[in-house]
C-alpha cells in the first residue's frame, strides 16, 4: 500500500472528509492475495481489491474499474496496476476477462471497461520508456482481442450491435443478466439476452476510441485510423437503433421486436455522454431527463419497476428463486448504485453540465457520508429516495465496499477537484467543477501519488461563478499542466492572470460543445491563478 496518500482538506462538509479518511484506511482490509492452492477461486497473480470480504471475495470485472478510479486518486497506483495485470492474465489464460475469478465462471464476462482501466494506468506511465511501451503493446493487443473475439464475436447480433449472453448457454436469461452487471432489473423485461443494451454498445464505442489512442501512442497511425473507423461504425449503429428523437433519450433496442424500448428508460441512457458518443444537441435533450431520475440521495436506476410481459406472481419455491424474472429487482427504483452515479456525473462534466454534475455529486457524497457516520460502514447500494442503506435486493445488503469507496474518492478528487489526465496532450489537466452547488466551501487537497504527482491544490469560486481563484504548489516538478476553466458567461469579457501577470489563453468550444477557457502552465512550481468574467 502507498506510504502517503492524497488528503482532502476542505470539501463540502466534515462528514465527507471523515468518510474520505475512513476509505483510505479500508483499502488494505479489502485487499487480498490469492494462493495457488486455493480451490474456491481461479488464483490471480497480483493482489486485488474485493468488493467485500463477505459475499463477494473475488476480483469482479466492472466493479474493478470504479474501484481503480479511487485507488488512483489515493495514490495506490501499484495496486491498481496489479489489478489490470490480473485482467490481462485472464485474457491470456482463459480467453476472456471473467465476471469474477471463480472456477464455475469461465464462460461469461461483465460490462467491458478494460481499455478504460488500461488508460488509468497508462496516464501514470507517460511519457513511455521502453518498458512502458512494451507493456502498452501487450495490453493493447489483449484488449483488441477482447473487443474482436468476445464482444464483436460471441456477442454480436445481426444489426451490428452487441448483447449479453453466457457463452456456455447464450439463451440462459439469468446468466445474461449476471453478465450485464444489472442483476437483476425490470429494465430487461425478462429478456436481457434478446436486447442490444445502449450502455454496452456505448462502451464498445469508447473501446474503439481508446484502442485508437493506444495505437497512436505506439506509433501505429494506420492502426489508429482503423480503430477510429470502427468507432464511427458503432456510433452510427447506436444512433440509428438506440436514439429516439421524439423522446430525446437513448434506449435499449429489442432485437426480436425490432424497436426501441421507450417504455423502459434507465440510467443506461446517459452512458453515451460518458463515452462521448452523443452529439451536443443530444446531450441537451438527455439532460432534460435528469429530474425524472433524481432523488434526494442521487439517481435511481429506473423510473419505477416496469412490468415483465406475460409474467404472473411467482408460484412455489422455484418461482421465488427466479429473481431475474420476479424480483426483487435491486437495479430498479428506488435504488441507486455507485457506478451509475459516477458514469452520469462524468458524462455531465464531459459535456459541460457543471451545475448538474456538482449537484448530483454533492447529493450522493453527503448521503454516503451521513450513513457512514450513522452505521460505521460503506454499502454496496443505497435507497436514494429514503437516503438509506437498507436498499432492496435478493441478498442481505453488503458492506465494504470496493466501488462505493472508489467512486467516493473519484467524485472528490476528479469530478469536483478537477484533476485528471489528457492522453492526447500527454499531461495532467486541471478543470475545477465550478458549480453553484459547491461554491459555499472551497476545495483544498494535497494529491500524493495520483498521476505521480505531489501537488497541493486550493480553489474557490464566487456564488455567481464569475470569479475563480486557484492556488497550486507542486512539491515535485511538474513539466506541464493544462488548465481548463468552464466559461459560464461566454459573451462576457474574460481576464486570466497567473501570479498577477496576464496569460494567453484559448477561448471557445470544447470537442463536446461547451464553452471553456484553456491555457497551459510550463515547469510548474507554485502558481496563483485568477479568472474573472465581466
């Protein structure tokens, strides 16, 4: 474990800071190292963070992405990199990234986030030396194999979009829902295996874009262009089959009925924003749906529990065990899950909806922190309507919890604090989440280990978002830092100074269409940035 970690000094309230400190102490208790002789698991070569030590003492696929987000913020890069290595090992050994590393689970996967996890580790290793280039070449080849053989191979459908299905029995509905990660939800209508999910296919668009970036970093421009074409093909299909112009939202697509499932909206409809697949105009329309899903504690998975066509009340013990068909559906209203909060907040941030992102981040963080103070635990899922940890499900509510902890740290350090990495620019990027929901308490942190940095950061924004003060001090030399500031008043005059001196900046739309002011700092030691809009 890291000898020194990122410390959040000021953010939102004392309960949030208390929970942050607790999470950092929890990482070691959730970390395990497999032994080769263990028979209840497929032993993995590197230590990993489990979701919980009770019901889920394994390395799960999509859980790990959200866990890694927080590990990286907290400076646990070696642990995060080892978890990615475990997935590369699974690809080499079993031919797929497994749902989780159990001997009975060799034929199904989970929502694909391997390239996103590779990108997290890669950001810590740039610029690439010979060892880093060799690692990326191997990771790139295995991720491309997963994309081609598993998703565009086993999981392909006649319309060019992909579905969930266990390779051992592609028509087994229960296994398909397990692979989806949304086990179980009325979103599927009992027919997950016959649906092209909008979130899965948005992820595969992101995969192809990531693979293009990796190819370019390896000097393979032809390969990069090929992957960009593949991404464009996936985007075209998602736009054709999943986007509903009348509703202004993305929906799953029913392969048998050849229609969008507009009667079953879910938070999966926001995934195209996270992946960067939506147009700015589509993002505008999707954001209008936020209030439908937003509750006091965050976002619910669905608007309600939707009816399952042709299904009556369960009969006998067998019926009661068919949770995938009869419920209770834990991936439905009123439940909210950490990964979905992150995906929506990150997507809103990507398209410039800082006010919504700030409000939702605050709602979730304060609920989780308040319930941590009440119960002394962090939970797998929450009832966001009642702001309670007693969420519905088909097994006892679990504490721990890997992705809850990861999303909490990532919302603080990345979504709110605004520190991230731009693979194209090849340097860290700072973009504070200037939002009316967050102006009342300045943000202050010392990042240690995240992106290899040792950086103290303070920022405060005025209530009207016209004035921003940023102070930073790099305790280790920082060759380059890209600074981006949300331009909330693009028709106003803007001034930017660094240490009292005006700096050159670019003012204009970002690739996703929102207005921003962007400039770079070179050889950063200490800097005081002031932004004003009049």
